[in-house]
């Protein structure tokens, strides 16, 4: 079941939060939805969930509008974490899952399954406020996937987690995707998006500035990265024609070049001058593309 | 199960289990039990509280006359003539052998006068009884001096015959009115506290969900309107549970003491014969008042982002309830004034003031129906409006929390 956004626009008074956004997310696919703070991501999610009406355009999922009739097939992990601080983990999950239309017997089984999977079975009878931020995050994640949604919106799912736990949650997300869930994934951690998403969209001031498959986006970006580490002075490379960005590191230079051809000129200009310990030609990272397109410094 | 019922019972059961609910219910039940048994309690404490007062006087005649006057008036005061000095009396007071001492003298006109001395004069019971007895003695002496016979004196002091008769057929008699006043007074307090407490609870509940951001998940699975009404009804159920407990305790202990109730505290407060209709109206007006203010509280609570701002936001609402209560208190003494009549139709005041009128006066049924009708209409309008504010309010986060936000919340769709 695919999710389709067609020319979606949302205005609050004179302010346009989302401007003519069209995306399609097929079944069994994870879609990266990126953008700086205030780019209109949360507003878009709220429109997808039916909490806000669109000012223009249409959103439909499998041909239908999303509303409270089919909310049992939707999972949502909001960016701002929220659980009842005074409630015990199991009670909390039971309550939230019942509101997603599950039966109590099934919920209890699933709660045990997920708590075991995330290696925290002992938290079932603890109050949420007694848990660390990362562990609260796991509970929140369980709350959004316990009913095996067909459409899952994850807004910053990995924030506040250590690398081991990030892997645990990532595996769970990939399993859900393989089981047929369409996932909209928003993160400020570009490496997560590069790793998990085939398609993505970068929002800037409510407009999609980059949109397409990850490979195509990288290819059409054109620019490449060159890393040079050498034992002699290579500072003349900074001013070489075709070098668009320079970052000095402890061991040498990271250069952004206009095209692959420039890299060969760099290679020529340092060949035979001394000992070159490292010379690498790289695809641009999503991070580079994001910074270039959004123009803001990030993490 | 329908999601509305899930929310309703979740709210009800989770609140029922809180310590604060259990404690307030227990304390209130205890107070009700205490009030119901107040006579027994007072009697237990006062059992051997006979007060000894020494009387210093030079005239035996005066002492005897005073003793005779006092004896039928105050059974718990025992006086003793003391022929010693004042210093000796003071010693006895210090030793707590006597409560205090009275110095009786005769003025030049042959009339009695007295000074009462005690460590503290807070026990107005003793002093007023002594004063009364002395007053009576003085009158007796003065009138005897004037040459009046005791028949003439009795005639002089017999109270005038005066009684009031209401001409309206169903109007309450003076006695009934003062009884109704006591009951209405107590029930007004109950309505007042309950409405404030439960409306507050609703606002806090909504604000807690919003500030802890659980709201974001809740609204993605259940519509805000269902949530709002689920909560309001859940808390309503909670309040009814509390009342059931308190009423059961109150009724039980009253029943038990039915026989020993004449002439005491309950007669004064009009509990002698409990008028069922007053209780029924109290129930109706409490429920309506609760729904009115709970709806108001729910949407006001939906506008704040932090729990600390809740009180500030609902203060105007609380003041409205306080105002209604104040007017009702004023109305207890003048239930028929036109000010009370007019305010009893204003929906925000009606739950208390119309109840006051219903409880104290005999009203035509259309007046009651009109007030209830207006109240129900207002609740309906407020619920529709409140649900719209709530829907936008729960999505709004910001540092400001003012009434301007209502407009903003209405625009979010």
C-alpha cells in the first residue's frame, strides 16, 4: 500500500509551512525525509496523519484518506518524546496499543517480545520516569510499532541512543520494512539515512530542494571529494581551479571538486613531489549534499 | 472496545488508584463521620468538665441570692464561698484547683456588681453565664426595691407573642426555611469544592499529557474530541464514586444516630427530616456545574504547554466559581432578592444560585426548567466550541499561554 502526496501545500495565515510537495512512498520501502529545523517536516507528518488538513493538494494512502478509521494501521514516533512519566511501562504500552485497536492478550505477548528483543525485560514494571533517556526511547519505539503498522512514521528515532542500541533499533526497522511496512524516516544523522533509505527528499523552507533515489541524487550532484595526505606542503591545492571547498585536517586536506576530472589534475600536481600517503576519490556524502542545498551548518 | 470507553475507563481507573484521591476521600469521609457524631464527641470530652469558681464576698445574703439564681442556669459551674483573701484565691487558681474567682460587691444603691478574674478569659461560657446570673439578680433586687410583686415582674419579662405566617400556599414556614438554609449551606459548599477540585483535575490531566508530549501519540490514534469527552466523563465517574462513598458514610452514621438527634446540631442545620428533593437537585446541579466547568477547564488546559502555566490559565474560571459561591452565600439570607433571581439564570452561576433558590424557596417548575435548559444549552455550545479549541490547542506549543491562543487554536485545522 503506497502513500502518495500530490502537490501538498499548507499555509498558516500568511506563512507557508509546506509548499507544493509531491512524493510517493511505495510499500516495503523506507523513505528519508530530511530538512533543517522548521523546514516543515512535522507539519507534513501531521498532514499525513490527518491531524491537519492540507490547504491545497491531496494525501492518500492506498487510495484512501488517512483518518481515525484506519489509525490502527499507522504507527507514529514523534520527534518530541512523550510517555506518561508516572505510569509503568507495561500499563503504558497496553493503554497505547489498545488505542491502536489491539486486544489485551495480544498486547501482553508483544510487550514481552519487544522488551526481550531490546534486552530490557526488567523494565516492564518500572515507571517511565525511572528510565534513562535512551531506554525511554526504546519504550517509545515499541509503542509506535507494537501493532505492526502498515505505515510507520519515524521522526528522529535514534536520538539519544548509544551505538549498540542504535543497531538494535535499526534491525527492528529493517525487519518491519521487509515485512511490508512503508516507512517515512526523518533524521538529522545523514549516515543513518544513507544506510537505510533508497529514496529521499530534502526540505528547505517548506519546499523540496532535492528529491529522488539516493544514487541518482549523488550522481547528479556532480561534485566529488578528494582526500590527500602527504609528507610535503600541499597548500597550493587550496587555490587550484575547480576546487570548490577546502577542509584542513590534522594529516592533510579534504577537498571538494567540481568534477572527477579535477581530481586527476590534483594527482598530477602532487605526483613526484614527495611521499603521498593517501589519495582518495570519493562520492559526495549526503551530509555534503545537505549542507550545500540547505546552506546551514549541521551537527 | 470503543476507544472512547478505553479513554474513559483509563482516566477513571488510573485516577482512582492515585494516593491523593484515596486520601481526600478518606479524610472527607472521616470529617462527615465526625460531624455526624459531633455531639457524642463533644460530650466525651466535656464529661467531667465542671468548673469551680470561688466567690469572694462580704455579704452572705448576696452570695446566697447569687447561688440561687445561678444554680438553675448553669449546671456545670459550681461556686463556693470563700472567706479568705484575694491572694489565697489567686494561689488556688495557680494550683488549678479553681477556674477563676468572682469578687461580688454591693454598690451604694444596694445593687450587686462583680469582677471575674481568671488566668485567661477565653472561656466565654463561664463569664457569660456568671454575667447573666448577676444581671438577673440585679433586676430582681432592683424591682423588689421598686415595690413590684413577683407577678408583675413575670408579666414584665414575659416575651411578646409574635409569629409569622406565609400567605403563599407552598411557601416554606419560618422553621422550614431555617432548616433548608442549613442543608443548602452545606450542599453549596460541597458543590463549590467539588466543581473547583474536579475542574482543576481535568485541566491538570490535559496539561500533563500535553507537556509530557504523550498527546502527540494519543491524537494520532484517537480524535481529540473523543479524548476530551472521554476524560471529562471519566473524571465525572470518579467524582460520583467519591460522593457515593461519602454519602454512604454520612447516611450510615446518621441512620445509626437517628434516635439521639433531637435538639442538637442536626436540628440547627436542618437535618431533622432530610428533604430528598434538595439532595436530588444538589446532584443535578452539581453534575451540570461540573460539565460546564470541566469543559471550560479541558480546553483551557489544552492551550498551555507547561504544567506551571495551568493555574494562571484557569484562574479566571476559578474566580467565576468563587463569585458564584459568594453570591450564593449572600443569597442564603436573602433568597428572594431580585439580584439572586437574575443571577440564578446566568449559566455560569446557575449551578449554585439556582440550587440555592430551589432549596430555600418554592419555585414554579418552569423557572427550574428554564435555568436547567439554559445551562444545558451553554454546556452544549461550550462543548462544541471547546472541542474545536482543544483540537488545535493540543498541537500548539509555545511559551505564551494567554487567551489570544484560543484564536490561534481555532485557526489550526
